[in-house]
DNA sequence: TGTTAGCACTCTTTCATAACGAGTGCTAAA
DNA sequence: TTTAGCACTCGTTATGAAAGAGTGCTAACA
C-alpha cells in the first residue's frame, strides 16, 4: 500500500514526535540525514499520508503528528525487532537478583522498576488467587463471640477474615471442624472450595459437630474471600510530567481513574496471553483517550497468573516499552515457575 | 491586643476567603450586614491588621488574604465552639452503622467518608500493631525448603512472612517448636517478642528441638514484622480540585509526597493525643507549604492507637474539619473500646 | 514523470498598548 | 473618630502588529 519512501518518512515522523512531543514539519525532516529529499517532496508525501489517515495536523499550518490509526500501523508493522538497551536489560534482571520468597514482593518490585525505567505508570495485576490451592485452614478464636479464619495457599498467599461465632460454642468442636476441613479441602483450588464444602464437607460435619449449620455458613462465607486479585502500581504520578497533560482537567480525570481500583481492575483484567497494545480511544474509558495501554501476561508453568501493564501517553515509546515488557514477563514466568513448580 | 472591631473584620475576612478563595476588598466587606462601617474605615483597619502581620496582599492594590500568622490566630482564638451540621454528624455515625469486625475496615472507611465530606485528602494511621498482644503463632510448611509463619494478634490483626527452612527438618520439631512458642509468647506485646524469644524461649528450644539455632534466627527474624503501621488514604486526588493548585508543578510535588509512604509516615507519626493544626510552613515539608494538616488521635481504652489527619489547603474550613475530627476520633475510640476491651 | 524552488497564505506565538475595574492609601471634611 | 473623595497601582482583558513556522500550489527542472 505505502511506498518505501512513505514508510520511511512516516516512521521518522513518528519517532521524532515520540521524542519531542512537537508537531513535525517538512523542513526539519529534510535536514535529517536519513532523508535525502527536499522539503517540498516531503510535503507532498505528508499530504498523501494525511489523506490516508496516518497523520494529522493540529491546525492548518502546523507540522504533522501521528493519528491513532498511524500509531496502530506503526505498532503493527513498523516496530523493528526490539533491540533493548543493555541498561534496561540489567535493570530488569536486577529485580530477581535478591532472593525473595514472596510472590507479591517480586510483583510489587517489578511494577516499581518498570515505572522508573519508563517514566510512565505501571500497573501489575497480582497472581490470580482463585487458582491457588488450599494448603491449610486455621481458625483462631479471639474471644467468646468472634474468631478469625486464616487460609494459606500453596504459593504462600495468606487470607484472613474475622467472623462471629455461634454462642456457647465448644472449643473442641472448633478443633474437630478445622481437622475435617483440612483433611478434606487441602489441595483444592480456592475457587472450588465453596462448592466442595456444601457437597462433601457438610455431611461430615453433621456427624461430628454440634451446631454445625450455623458454623458452616460462617465458614463458607469466610472462604469466599478472593474477590479481586491485588493490583500493584508504580509511578502513579509520572503522567503529571508528560507534556500532553498540561491540562488540569485531564489530569484529574486520569488520576481519579488510576485511584479507582474498580476502574483499573476492569481495564487490566482478562487479557489474552501475550503482548497487546491499546491506543487512545481503543481504550473505552474516556479518561484514557490520550493514553495507550500495553499489557503483557506472565505465567507459572502452563498456568497464566497475572498481567503487567504500562500506561503512557499515546505518544509512547512503544518499541522500548514492548521490549521491556517482553523480557520482564519472560523472566517473571521463568522465576515463578522455578520457584513454585515443585510444590 | 486587637479591638473588637478588628477582630470582627478579621474574622469576616478569613471566613469569606475560606469560602471564595478570592482576596477580600474593603467595599465587599462594607456591604455585609454584620459590618456597619464604611469601606474607608475598613481600609484603615485592614492596614493595621496587615501591619500586625495577620493579613497580606497578593499585590499592591489587591484585597487582603489571611497570612499564616493570621490563620494561626484564627484557629487558636477565633474558632467558636463547633456547631456541626447535622448531615455531617450523621455521615460520621454511618461509619459505625454496619457491624464490622475488622479494625482495619473501620479505619479505612473512616478515611473515605472523611475525604468525601470535606473534599480534602484524609490520611489515617492504622492501629499501632506493636502494642497488640500475640494471640497465636502458626507455622505452615509450603515445601521442603520454605515455610510461612503467621501471627495473629488479640485485635484480629494477621501478619505473615515466608522464610526458608533448614535442610532436612523434622516435621515433629516444627510442631513442638510452635507449641513452645505459643505457650510462652501468648499475650506478649509484639514489640517485646524479640527480646523474650532470646531470653526465655531459646533455652527451652535447646532442650527439645534439634537444629534449634538455625530455626530460631529464622523465626526471630520473622517476628520482627511490624515495621510501619499501615496508612490509609481517602480522596488522594481531591487537592487537584482546589483552586490554589492550578500550578502543575505544585501538584506534582504534593502528589509525589502523598504517594510516598515514607514521607507520609514521617508526617503523621508520633502525634501527641488530641487535635493539632499545622499551618503552611509549620509543616516542614516544602511540598506542603500551601497546605494545612489537622491531626487527631484515637484510642482503645487508655491506649493510644493511631492518628486521623486531614490535609487541605491553608485556606481550609478549619472549624468544620476540626469538628468532624473531634466527633470521629471520639466515636472511633468509643467503638473500639467497646469492641475489643473484653479480650 | 518525478523532484524541487519559490511564493502566497494561514495560523500560532509573542509583544506592546490601551482601556477597564477593583482596590488601596491618603487627605480633608464632617 | 468616621467617612467621602480622589489619585494612584496593579491585574485582567482586548486589540493589533510583527515574527516565525509551516503548508499548498504552481511552475520550472532533470
């Protein structure tokens, strides 16, 4: 469709704009050494590229900036195989340098490094808890009326919830119940717990425990814990430094969205595996219409665990960010697989 | 020191400026019904108040705004006994309407309501964990090499940490160790745990457990958990709506500070009990020089637990915010005392 | 036929200037 | 002691001119 010359010019314009955030004019292009044509020729090509929808003008006599369609084309067809800066690679590797055991800490640190490297905002959806398998249930009575239920998963994740005890409960009953729960539910994925409790465990409890029904509903309720997986952020305020966000109103919308867990969860959830780029209005959210979101997934073995994302202006360093996400998601997957595979 | 008329004029100026964020001129003051003097008289008084340091001008011929000294005087001497709006009172009461068991949830919700009512940013320092007493220690092995230590406190707070096991550990040893720890350490305040472990528990472990020394250091290390108490925020982005933060640079500084847990912790920590107001530069942090911070403490019984704070512009609704904090800290204290006093 | 030089035109940015309004400080009169 | 009046200051807004960056188009060129 496009001639080689058009491709060249388009690519240089996009790169230039990504770097400078200023509309690119024909004269400044003609001065570049990789472009040997006169400004008039370039003007003609730019007019064509605009007609095709890849470029835009901010006003009648301004230079050109890439349109969303332009960015889309750039991302899909013009990104050369990523050659990452060595420093970037080293920075990512450094995340895994110290021996950390907690999955969450690794994830948290990834988010932080990513935002520092890019000066954009990073969002990491923590490991999906619902696929974790139950390692142990524990109930600790706090006083006559309340107790705390604690569940530990095979990945070392801990959840807890306080619930109220039925009056005059026998401590022995609690202990028996915990034993039954553990013997029957160990290694069951958290999302299956609830079903299994009513199908298999209820019968057993009925045989051994007084007052089992009021207890059971408390416990079952408690085990419904893993509602949303945890979100981690890095560089929440980085977008304030981007020149496209000089406007307070825009910033307010964006920051409000970032602060709203629900919104962010909606945006980053259920990503198909691999790397994906959403540009400008491709993100449904109006607060993000000047933003691009790049997501990558990470896994443990064959099981997809979570998502890493970078939120930046549409004028984003796509090449570099994609490179960073690729290497990070790969490394995360490798480390996690090694660390927890031998359960 | 000040005449009654000066007091009246000063108070009206402050109230007007808090409402409108605009410098207050003599003519607009003269129009108010509570002020019966001519604009010229008021001008003279304003000149005097400025000389005394209570008022400032933004430029030669502008109206007056309160100086920091002025706000300080206003807060210390001019705040009438707080008459709170009924809706405000009801909103605060609503926090405690549902029966919630988790202390953290109550605190979290308080922060949220507070920020919604005021349109400022609220910061709540969660209950000091170090004063909690140990209810139970649990150790759950995850695999051959790692285990997770869980501690539960008397207030239902749960902390956990993964640590590495010495090679070839005997499961029976772990169980014996947990029993010893629980029998010896239950009801010990968290901050005393470490000392007590080495003084009393080490000897016992030596008698009963193989390999006790390498285990002990792991455990002791694990129990050093409660580093910082948890911070909760409400309305982090509210300051973006305040007219004094039209300047992107100011916003960036402020938001960066709010996002930095260390900074915030430093600012809100170790507050003497009661309500305190820090105005403008009285806050050492330069990002806060256009802000005021009002803090209040809450307790459980006689034991001071944490701090609630509101961060707003120096042009803050002092009267209302102080009133809100008073009633909230009082109610929090009451509820918490009732809920957990009967341990 | 593709490329380029040249020129008229457009639009933004910057600067200077003027007019207006809000507000002050000071003086003199009530 | 209070107030009316007036000159003065400063910020805000509108206007216009000039400069600069960039475009589109036409005509000439290789």
